[in-house]
């Protein structure tokens, strides 16, 4: 008669299961933590890249603003001269070359165009979530938040310029304006003291009113540009310091 022996598997202690669970938990946690750290590093690098690009845009703006400020100051000076002429018909007769020249170039205005490519990317592509520095994000928004008001005043200026041209058409002789035209849109002065098409006092006053409107709007834009330049310089310094970039 055969005798069968039965093997019995020893039961594992609860501590064994505990250590298995712990090791599995640590493996999952370490994997998750490593992935989180990698994602955090990538986002931090993206944030710094955005800041570098933004600083480059702000420096480009600074150069453009400098040119716009100088242009506005010169434009205002020219229109002040034209307004003075329009208030004195005798001066017009004696300074026809100057009157025609300023009447043509004086209202021309240089529109400010911001380099806002990076800001638009941050705003439209959800990039602002990467800017973890709340103060930096607020300062960036504040700088670019000033641009719409400048654009609004420039739109008002363009409408006033349209009215100015309607009034100018009643006063200036088109053939003289034609003589002043040079290459690449440049305007030259005449040298034969041309006279106005009409010296009607009411028409001169009408043109004078629109000239005053134009200069008033310019004088509203100029301090905004000066303030924008100051804020831009401060923002550049702040971002370079906070993000250790140059």
C-alpha cells in the first residue's frame, strides 16, 4: 500500500505583503515624481524662453517708441506753425512755399506699431499659465493693456485727418501739391511763393479748426508714448532680474 505525502505551502506573513505593497507603491510614486519633475523642468524652460522672446519684443518696442516720440514732437511743431499761418493771411501771402509744404506734410503722422508677437502667443495659446510669477504676469498685462488706448486715439486722428483733407481741398491749389512730390513719397518745398487757391477767411478758419483738432489728438498720444517707454524699460529690467536673463 502506497503512502502519499502531501506538501503544504507555508503561509506568508502579513509583513511580506506589506513590503511588497510598499515596494510597488514606491516604484509607482518614483515614476510619477520623475515624470512630474521632467514636466516641471520643461515648463520652466518654456517660461524662460517666452520671457526671453518677450524682452526682445520690448526692446524692439523701445526703439520704435523713440522714433514715434521724435516724430510726434516734430509733427506738433509743424502743425503749430501752420495754425499760426492760418490765423494771419498776410503771412500766408509772404510764405507760400512754407504754407504749401507744411500743409502737405504737417498732418502726416507715424502710427505706432508694437512688436507684440510673443504677448499674443501667451494670450491666445494659453501660454500665460506658464508665467508662474504673478507679479511678472500683471506687469506684462499692464504694459500691453496701454496699447488699445493709443490705437483708439490714432483712429480718432485718422478720422480728423479725413476732415482736414476735405477742408484743405477747398484752399490749396492741387497743381502746386503736385509740384512738391518727389521720389519715394518725399515732399519738396517750392521756391516760387505759390498762393492759395482760396483765401476765404471762413475756409482758412475751417482748416485751422481741423489743424487744432489734429494737434490736440497728437498731444494726447505723446505722453502715452512717453509713459509706455518708461514702463517698457522698467519691465525689461524687472524681467531680466527675476529670470536672470540678458
